[in-house]
C-alpha cells in the first residue's frame, strides 16, 4: 500500500466503551460541513502516559467523571486522513477498553471537552446503525456489540 504524505509518527489513541442498560455513552460532535456525528470518549496518548492513564485523563476531560477501566476489547490500526495543507495521512493505532462509570453518572461535558464536542449522551444500542460516526473504529465496534467477540486484533481498517 502506498500512502502519500504519510506523517512520520504513529499516533496511539484510547477509547472507552461504556454500556449501561442497553445504552452506549457517546460524544455528540459538530462535524462542520460533514454535519453532526458521534464518537466514543477518548483520545490521544501523551508522551510518558500509559494507555490507562491516557484513557482516565481523556474521559475525565470529556465526561467530567472517573472511569473504571476493565478489559482491552480490541486493537486496530488505520490510516486517518488529516485536514492539513497539503493533505496528509497519519497512521493511528486505537485501543478500545471496556469501561464503567458510577451508576449515578449523568451525561455532561467535562472540564476540557473536545473542540467539536457538543454534549455527552446515552444512545440506545438499537439506534447505532442509523448514526454517523467520526471514527473508523466504529464499524468493528458495531460488529463487537452484535457478536460479543473479545481479544481480537482487527487488522487494518481503511
């Protein structure tokens, strides 16, 4: 595979899968010209952080709550197109963890939400197929939720 304008660094990202009462916790985001869409809580791993530290920090910033991290559900890598001038591509490795929140958690933006984050919402699992997602990892996530597989490397997502 030839990737033009591939950025030299690989970016690790962490995501939280939080499911309670047949609902999944999602970030509702403003995609500008792409329109509104949804993403899982999480983000980039900073230098010197473990994956767990990165996920705890990102979830607190976006959700305003501390998550309990459980199992690593999957690892996937993909090439993400960046809106740079000239356009570029970044290799991203994404780690999805099963997480939980305190039972009394009420969705709200945390102290440092993503710049495009509108709100945090519980989405019924049955509504997922009709939503727009801002992550290449959502396709395998939908497969995970329907098949309940674990500990599988999902390969290159494109």
